[in-house]
């Protein structure tokens, strides 16, 4: 088989990332410029600011990726790009750039769904991983429980009905005045706290549902903080962080394992920013082990937004001949 070298671009939120990926699994470069420092002062991502920064940075990130990978434009077999879901202005920067390169070099354009990318990060991490498996995708924008039947072929078993898991982490971190993004900060604080200190609710919804809901938990934590303040009771941030995290992790892990058993797969995977959470990884290891399931998760840098994962997902579409033309538009709410 001929070697396939793809350039991949990801600009759906606040990371400007360009990667060079060989045969879908070998990352020759994965350049990531994070705008976190810029958005931190606002306590969250400001869409217009994100677009402007993508535009400023992307030419330099492309150069850096080509230089690190020692790949030149002539070596590229195609260009993969995230075209949704995400912030429309941010997506358009990556998409327009990808179209220009595809047009200029006469190479195929591959449109990638952002979540398809998150799932495919697992193929990079484990070169032997093959579908079928069940994957929990938990990030700042999404909480999806997905049955991966084949490459790029999905059945969404459940999704969040309100906040995404990462969004809940970010909101509680803000209430605890820990900063942004909140996930990693809560993860850190929780290590010094007692996860049984406060009984927060676990929302499983109707008996057999694989959907998630985190808004009740969020309200319960906020109510707890308010009542402490009113009663003049001391707030132990570490205990609140650990107890909240435990409530999120238990539901995510239990539903993922239940789905894997129902679908009769022998592997489960994690994906998305929240997959970097140390308590979630621990809970999943424990439960997967007890149920005889194999567990995979990407290293933290491949969990949060990056272009290498888009190159991995794009490779399988390229092989299936699933290409796009230059009329491809950004789709902010693209369904999986
Ligand atoms: O996948 P990602 O980079 O962007 C989206 O597509 O949304 O995910 C970012 C989210 C943020 O909400 C962040 O707080 C969360 O992932 N996150 C974590 C951890 N690291 C990142 N949540 C919990 N624990 C972590 N260690
Ligand atoms: Zn993401």
C-alpha cells in the first residue's frame, strides 16, 4: 500500500492546531497553539476573539507543522479539516485555509466531524485498536456515549440533555473561584479532598436511558455553596471539588460500562477533554477490569482539542472515498 500523508486543521474552539499524519496513526507533527491565556481574563471563550486569533496564528502553525514533520506541500495526499460542530467564525478560519490549500495543490478536501476526531484519537494512542467498541466522548461542548460499529460509523446511544460534562466542571470551578478551564483545576484540588464529604445527587434519568444530565448536580453544588455562605459555614474547596467530581465520574463510568455490556463489545474507550480526568480514568480502569473489558484512552494532549485526531479520522474517510468539494461550509451544530 502507498503511504498516505494528510495535513489536518482544527480550529473549532480555542485551539489553533495543524498536524501532519501518516497512514492515519503515525503523527509526524501535532502543533497546538492554545488561546487559553487570552480567554482566561473573560472566564470563558469569546467567539470573536477566538476567530481573530485563529486567523493571526494559522499561517505560522502550518509552517511549524511542515518544518517539524519534514514534509513539504508536494508530499501531501489530502487535507482534512474540522467543519463542525463548533464556533462558526472559528471553524471558518480553518475551513477556508484548508480549501485554499486543497485548491492550490489539487489535492482532496476531507471534512471531519469534531467528535469523529475525538474518537479517532484512540487510534493514534493504540495502533492496534479496531472497531467495534463503545466510546465515551466527554468534552467542554459534548457528552456522547457512542457505539463505534466501524471506522466513522456510529450509533449515538446517549447524549447530555443539558450541560456537557466539561461545561459542568468549568461552571463549578468558576463558582469555587479556581479559574478557567476548570476541569484540570478541579482534578488537582480533588486529589487533596474527600469525595464522600458531601452527598451530591447522581442523575441516571429513566432506568434504561444512556442520556446524561448535569444541571441538577450543578444546582445542588451551587445551593450547597450558597447555604454555607448564609450559615457562615467554612467551605472546604478540596472536598467540594472531590465530591462533585465523584458524582460526575460515577454516572459517566457506570453508563459507559452498561452500554458496552449491552452491545457485547470487549473494548471501551474514552475521548475528549474530560477523558484526561484522573478520577474518571481510575473509575473506568476499575469497572472495566471487573467486567473483563479492555480500556483505552488517549494521552492528555490527544484528549483535548488537537489536529492529529482530525488527521486520524480524515484518513479513514479518505480511504472510503468520502471527500468534499470546495462548496463545503462550516456547520456549527453538525450532527454525528
Ligand atoms: O475536548 P476539549 O479540549 O474541547 C471541546 O471540544 O470542548 O475539552 C475541553 C474540556 C473543558 O471543559 C475542560 O475543563 C475539560 O475538557 N477538561 C477536564 C480535564 N482536562 C480538561 N475535565 C476534567 N478533568 C480534567 N483533567
Ligand atoms: Zn473537542
